[in-house]
């Protein structure tokens, strides 16, 4: 195999892409991508906007989240999962009264209710600060049930697989992708931020969604930045030893790879100092977040960072938080309600915090997951599915409405590709394009950022929920 030697600038670009700021300031996707996307004109705007992705790992059960409530649909839902369907009476208090009636492909108007555990979200929906996205999922192009059955159109790779569908949701590409659409948004806006480090912030570890082609995801914990051990706290009890270590790891090196590693380490130390100072000097939030709720803790940190955005020089930010446990093959009634309770509590607190900050109109939050699950029961749980229902929250959201097409609730119905797996009628690319448009991404940049978007008619690329 012939090896082409890279110039030093290419090596530096490689390491920049390969480095995520964490404890040691490094995470490695190990992929060379030197193409830089055009800068968005909105990056220099005087206003502030943030996009917050709440990813539900494992594949959230859509039918026990946004529950069919009209008599006909609820009866079919209950018949397909007799052991773990919500009784209709238990949904009366969380029945949604939207400003528009969600219609299926036959023109039938459906009614829905939130799972009772999601009741903290009812005031947000009723106030017009939350919308429901119906039957959204990974699609390469518009696909009918017959086309799916005949395999006559291109389909997403490895449907119903956790890892692959997480990747397609987050990056519009199969597993192994080195950038996600959240990070690619960051590429467009990082030059307009006073400190590019705080453009893409991950509060839950590492996710391809937050990796850009030039933007690097900055990883923090629910408590704040993750310091380099021995530098922030006294090394062996000695501040002199800590100072010596800081000098040692920050000194320029003669070897280009060593020097780049040193530069990234120094950037991590500097970012820790900047973020810690910004958080300490920003007003404390009065909004309570539930203790012991991991997602609430993550969103509390996001809210604090949004409050500190002026001190960080941030004008456009993308955040990523997550919770797991949604792979409910069994014991769905024992597991899923608790997950939804934590989700609702965390989202309600976060929305209240953005109101407290006076930035509700400037922050849009959305949920995502690997896939939906089957409507048909699997003993006392549900299997891997495809399309799902999701929420979009924020002051800029055109809420108290449903978006997308309501699926027909029927075993083997027109939207069912097997066991109640929904064939999506809205693609993730259309969903992402709508969010990107709100953030300030131009139409041409959206097509570059979301390679599958061009397969969908231009009139359908903006769903209109913000």
C-alpha cells in the first residue's frame, strides 16, 4: 500500500478532528476529513440561539409515550398489546387538545394522550411551548410500504439495529460515521463564537452527533468541566508540583504530533479555567432540578452554560444530553413509566430554567432515539421498530400542535411493515433541516450538511414547527 506523506498542517488538522476535550482532552474517531464547510452568515448575528438534543438510548416505545386515545385507535392499540396498554380512562387527564387534528393517510382525525407519567409536560403543550412530531424516523428517500416490501428503493442500512440506527439518526450515515449533523452545524457557527471550544457541548460522554468536520465536541459533566488531574488540585498536596505539571504538559514540542497533543492539552486546561470562572460568576438558577435524576442534572448544566454564554463568547451552541434504559423487550410497565417520569421532570425543569434566564425563545430542545418499537406485544414488552413520536420544546416552537402524518393503528395496516413497526412518513433529515433552519443554517448549507435531504421535495424540507 502506498503511503502519502502529509504536510504538517494536514497532521494538525487530523489531530484536531481526532481530539475531543475531556479529562485528557482527547477522544479519537481517527478519521481524516480536511474539508471545511462554508461559514454561516448568521454566525455573526448579535442574538443567541441554542439547540439541545435529548437522546433516549435503546429505542423509546412510542405507543406508550404518545398513546392513541380516540375510541377506534385505542381499541386497536389495546388489542395489539393487551398486557401493557394504558387503559383509556387512565389517559383522560393527559389527553391532548391540539390546535390541529392529526390526520392519517385516509383523512381520519386521530386523538392522542401523553402517558400519565408525562403529565408535567401538559402545561407546556397547552401553553404552546411544545409540539409533537408524529412518525419520524430514518429514511433515505420517500418510501411507500410496497416499495419497502419490494426493496425497490434505497433503505437505511441495518434497520432495527441499535448501533446503526443511532448512527443514522445522529449523523445521517451508517455506523462508523465521523461527524454528526449537530457537529456539522457547529462547523458553520464556531468562527462566530468568541471561543470555538464551547460551540458543541456534550454533557453525557461522547456521541457522533456532536462531532463536526472542524468543530470538536467539548465534554463536560453535570458538575461542570472535567479538570486535568493534578493540575487543578494540588499534586501530591503540593501547589508547586501542580504548577510544574501544568508547565510540563503545556510546553511546545519539536515533534509535530507531540506538539499538537500538547496544544490540545493546554486548550483543555484553559477551557476548564474559563468555564469554571464563567459559571462561578453567573447568577445561580432558582429553578429546581430533581436530585438523583441524571438527565435533570445534565440539563441543569446546559441551563447554567446557557446562562453563562455571554461570558463564554457564545452566540450559537449545540448541546447533547442523554438517558438510557429504553430497550424494553420485557417488563415495559415496570421500567418505562419511571423513565418517562424522569424525562418529563427534566424537560419541564429545563424549560422553566430557560424562562427564568429570559431565553426561552432562544433555546429549542428536541427528543430523539434509536427507533420506535413495535406496536404488537412481545410478551410484556416490545421489539425494535422504526418510526417514532418525538417532542420539540421552546419559546420559539409553534406548539400545541401535531406535525407529520398520524399512522393508522392497525395490525398489518398501511403504515405497518411488520409487528406494528411504523414506516416513517417524515425523515430525520427533514426534522434536522427544520431545526437547522431555525438555528440559522441556509438552504444551500442544509443540503451540504444533510446529504439525504435532496431526495425530499423542497416544499417538505421545513416541517414548520419552529
